[in-house]
C-alpha cells in the first residue's frame, strides 16, 4: 500500500500546497493510514493523566456521580466520553462512581470513537456496561441528561496557523521542496484586509473545531441539561502562536517526518473556547489549572487513603499525583473547563 507520506506528496504535486489543518486531519484521522486508525500510541508515543495515576480517573468518576445527584438523580443518564483511548479513564471513573447508589443503574455509557481498533478493545473491556459507540459529536443522543468528559481530545483538533508578514497575515501551508520532500511555507495570497485576527503576535493558531464544538454543545444543551468537562493542555488566557508538535516513541520529532506514524498535537486556546461558549449562551466554568481542579476534588485525601492501604505503592502513588498537580510538571500546563446548560449551577470543583 502506498504510504500516507507518498499520498500527501502526490496530492500536493497535483493540486498545490495544503493548509496545516488539512495535513493534521489526514495524519491523525485518515481511515486507512491515520495515526489513530493504525497505531494508538498511549504509553508509547505519549502518556496521559489516567495512565499516570488511577486517582485522576477516580476523582472524575466521583465528580460525575456528584453532578448526577445535582441533576436530581435522573433515572436515565447519557454518560459520554470523547476520545477514550484504551478506556483507562472511564474504567477508573466507573470503579469510583459505583460507590454512589443508583448512578450505575442510570448511566448509559457512550464512547465517541471512530477507530475500529479502539472500539473493539473498548467493547471487550466494558462489555458489562454494553457501551454505545458514536462516530462523531453530533451523534450524541439528546433524549436524557448528559454528562460528557474528554481528556486530551481538544489538542488533536486540526489547527490553522497564520504568520504576519509586514501588515498582512498569510496562512501557513505544507508544500514540497526541491527534493520533493514535505516542507512548510506560506500561502502567497494574504488574508483579505477585512479579516481581523485581533492580535499583536507575529504568528497564531486557530482551531476551527472549537467553534464547531461550541455550536454542538449549544444545540445539545438546548434539548437536555448537562455538563461537558474538558481537560487538556494550553494557556488559560492567551492565544497560542506556533505550538504544532509531533511525538514518536516518547520523543519530539519534526511534524513532517512521519505523517500517520506519529502523534500530532497543539495547544488549546481555552480563552477562545470560553468566549465562543459564552456567546452561545452556555454556562462556562473555568478554565482553571488541572492542579486546582484535582486538589479541589480531594486528590490529597484520596492519595493518603490509598497510601495507607497500599504502603508498598505509596511512593509511586505520590509521584503520580505530584506529576499531575506540580506547577513545574502538568499542574499548570493543563487546564480544566466545564461547559454547561445555562440554567445549571456551577459544577463541583469550579
């Protein structure tokens, strides 16, 4: 089979340079050769918070059960996870949530996951919950209250990059050099003067998917109450400028080196997401640092409880929570934001 890299080269030869967003979308989500379709790399190319400490997922599970109670303990609840990976977060969350009487009887588990490989693994792991698999956000059912979680999903939404040249902005694109290798360049046509990117930066990034998400949440919560808890990395109050990165076997590599064979990621513009959701008349709680959120949910108390019952694992448990909450590690680099139906009270932790 022709490699994804060669397909990209052929596409550019035939039609010209492609936007960074198109490249990122193909590299991650191509059905045959995209990264998530062929080599889910959790624990190899990158590691996420649930893989670092079980406490992360357990706290999320108790948060879900608490918000279910705050919704009035509905008899039916659509429990959604977007980008579940191997299911570590949800497994830990459900283990903790089982302690709240009635929650598991109410919750219908849904995964928004397109990868056939991941779907098969999740179907086996969560067979007792009979999970429903959805292809995209728009497929989320609106027939019952919704609690939605997504950890490190926003960062893989394709990003558009813009560079200021003089007073004009040009979109960054990917073309070919003299050796027919992939290379970055700029679209020769400047953006129209009536498009104001509103910044003094020399470069910036925009994720069109953030607007699509805000519109999707507005449509969802117009039909049923609920919360969407999103945790990812990026600044709380600044516009990212040039953060596209690629990881393979734990090391950062050139984003153009191994299309489809390495993870691509970018910082999330949480301030823009908050503005878009506020404009859509949704309640926005946060963003706040991951450290603040986890500590407010009782991370220290759960750490002490586990360390006392498993003294041989106490150091590993401590190291995991330190990595998640230390400002020098993931504590301030990651943010938590919750988007909710406008009539609901602010959720726990915010």
